């Protein structure tokens, strides 16, 4: 999947905005992770989960992608079920380990 497939016509404005922002992050890796997550889940997230997702989205993309791939440890504030669910959306990413970073 490389882009938005879900229609946003049935979504309230906040959910439409979050869905759009998830697919338009700035770096393609985070587009794929957050975009696919949002596409699959945006209609079912509670208001509290939307709040948390917006906090996650406010993080720097380079840091987020490193957390998702395992290159950075996940900070305590993001050790939540929602973040773990987001991190499971790794389309073509291999987990980064100390073994894979050795050249």
C-alpha cells in the first residue's frame, strides 16, 4: 500500500485532518507507518486515543521512525498500547539491531 485508500467522507473533521496528516508526514517511512495505521483505525479511535495520536504525531519524524524500527528505545511516555499498535505497522522495515548496524 502506498497511499490513501480509505475514504474520509464519513469522518468528522478532526478525524479527516488526522488521517490526512498521518499520510503527509514529511518522510515516506512515517507516511507508511502512520498512514496505514490511521487508515485502518481512525474510525474506531476514542477521543483519548486521538489525543494521544496527535501527541505522537507532534514528535520529530526522524525520531519516530527510529523508535518504530528499533534504532532508538521507545521513551516511557510512548510505552502505551496505542504506540505499540502503531509501531507494529512496519511495511518493509527490518528491525534495527546492533547486528544489522555493523558494517
